[in-house]
């Protein structure tokens, strides 16, 4: 059964290759994409069930025993995030034909779409730091192709910034891996975790830890390294923005969670206290960005930053409730951010602009779309009984038990401002009198609404079904707080 671990990577990789041969046959490509993504979602769902019932799946590729070969580790954390990734991918696959023009679709969109999913899934599942770098490059290469799809002037400008920042962080990433290898003599994460305990020169390890954090914080768009992200994420097609906003920054914060709960755990008072400060600053500056713009796409993009801050808050307090809250909030935020990017993309499409000052009264023409924005604001802000509430409740509980009162107050204030930042789209854009000068003709949105409702339904399930879902999340946090479990499962000690 160990071969199950590679399927979430192999299936989308093969799917992308097959679809490269059908790039000019759009209807065939659309049909195949939906079939492939549903097959992959079904396979990943089964693997998730298997992992939670039978334990971590470890695949030693090529028959090479860990730590000498490449190892894939489908543990509860990794497979939960891979499942969430495929739920998001399924929604985007069904949204795409209704939002993307034929020229963009024929330029190998579906191939790069599947390569992105393969890269993200590989980054979650790999048990090897160098291969984490490799999968980062796979997803980044796919994202480079996707971000320039369409070729507008603004798009090319933002994509250049995006590529340069990520190239720099990739160089720093592989350099950091080399430094760590020179100290511990291995790149297998379980083996590194075992060996760092015996390293006398902790100062060198701390320096390497800072380098890794800088790399991952850049990918995650944490304060103060978020400046490249908001505009880069809003220039492509809404589907691509949704994939980027839901997945790419989350790979960065996942990497922080994995590395700083497994490897660099010998100075928790230093590293994790710094995480709390960075989390607070990310909340503040992300909210300032969201409140300072009238561009509805930028509002959602800036809201990525405080969300990453909330997740970092749980990693910083580093207790049972804090880690459980981070994981719950991470899954919640991946789904709701995808839904929000698709929503604002749809709103911009029907209004003909993304500038909130240039349209109003849309609820008279698109009532369902308006109420979906309204519900999404409550989900994102963490209003009960939605999924954001469960994650934030756990985070606040964890922070209070760690006596981090300041970050609790900041988190509560940030939640209110997050609610306002999305509600102003509903109040200013949907509420009010009809504006006949804006709507020339009613544009069809039936095909665009379905995937958004699908994602919001998952958010509702995560909230209302918390009694059934939380025990699994709690087991993941227990697992992360005891690195020996991961080490023994991989090295089979």
C-alpha cells in the first residue's frame, strides 16, 4: 500500500502531459480535465481515509531505504492538505470554461493547471528537504506560465516582479539546504530531526533556521515580505488568482509548520515568540492594505496576509489548541480564499470593473451572487457557525493558555476589520438602488455560481460538522507536537 503515497503526484502529472496533446481541442480538454480531477479527488479521498485509519504511508522510492533514498510521507497533515488542494482544483476545473477565453485555454492552460496541482501535492507529501525544493520549482514553473497567460501589459509587469522574487528565494532555499547538509550530512527530514539533537554548534543551526524561515516567509507572504504578492495575484484570470491565493502561500506556511515543529525545535522561546510578533504585524498590515483599496480583487488578495498571520499565531504559541487551530484555519482559509477569488472575479465580470466606486445595486440583478458575497464575509471573518469560527476559537484558546493576551486582542480586532473589508463589497457594490447606466445587459452566471456554492458548502460543513472533524485535526496536532512519531514512522526505528 506504500505506493498510494505517489498517486496524488503521478495522476495530475500524467493528466497534464495527456492534455498537452489536446490543447487545441478545447471541448475535449475540458471534458478530460473534469474526469481526471474527479478521479484524482476520489483517489486522494481514499488515501485520506486509509491514512487516518491505518497510519502514515511511507514510500521509499526505488527500494532505497530511508534516509538514503527519496522518501514520500503521506502523514495525516500532508494528506489533509492534499485533499483540500484537490477540492479546490475540482471547483476551479468546473469554473474555468465559463470564465476563460478560448485563447487562454488553448495556450496549455490545463497542462499547467495539473502541473501546479502535482507540484503543490508533492511539496506537501515529500519527506526530503531537497525534494521540497524540487516540488517548489515544479509548482513555480507552472505558476510562471499561468501568471503570464493572457499577456496584458499590467500582467507582464507584475509577473516579472513575481518571477524575480521567487527566483531569488529559490536560490536562497537551495543554498540553505546545502548549508544544513554540510552540518548534519542528510536531507531527509526525519533524519535531520534526529541528528540536530546531537549538533553542538546550535548557533550555526539557528542561522540556518533563520535562512529557511526567510525563504518560507517570502513564499507565504508574511510581514514584511508580502509586498510582491497582492498585485501579482490579481492580474491573471480569476481561476488562476483563486489557485494562487488558495494554494501557493499555504505551501509556504505549511513548510514553516513542518520544519519548525520537526527540525528547529530546540529554541522554542526564541523562534516561536518571534512568530507571534510576525503574526501580529501580518494581521495589522494585511488589514491596512485591504481597507485602503477600492479594488475588490485587491481586497481579497490583501486578506491573504492576515490569514497567514492567524496560522502563524498558532504555530507561535505551539500548544495543542494553537496547532489544532492553525491546521483547522489553514484548511478553512484555503477553501474560502478560492471561493472569494472566484466570487470577486464573477462580480468584476458582471459589473465590467473591479473598482468598487464604479458600480452599485447589483443585488437587483444578481441576488444570489450578492448573498454569496454576504455569506463569504461571515465565513472569512470567523462568525459562528462557519469554519473560520472553529479555527479562530482554537487559536484564541491556545494563545490565552500561553498568556499571549496582546495577540488575542489583536486577532479579535482584526477579525472585525476583515468582516468589514468584505462586507463593504456587499454594501457598496450590491446594496442600494439600481444603476441602469452600469448594467447594459444581464450576463449569464449560472456556470460560475456552482463551483462557488460547492466551496462554500465545504466551509459550512467544516463549521457545522466540527464535532466530527475536530478529533482528526486534534490527532494531527498531537502528532506534530511529538516529532519522534514522525521520525520513527519514516526511519522505521
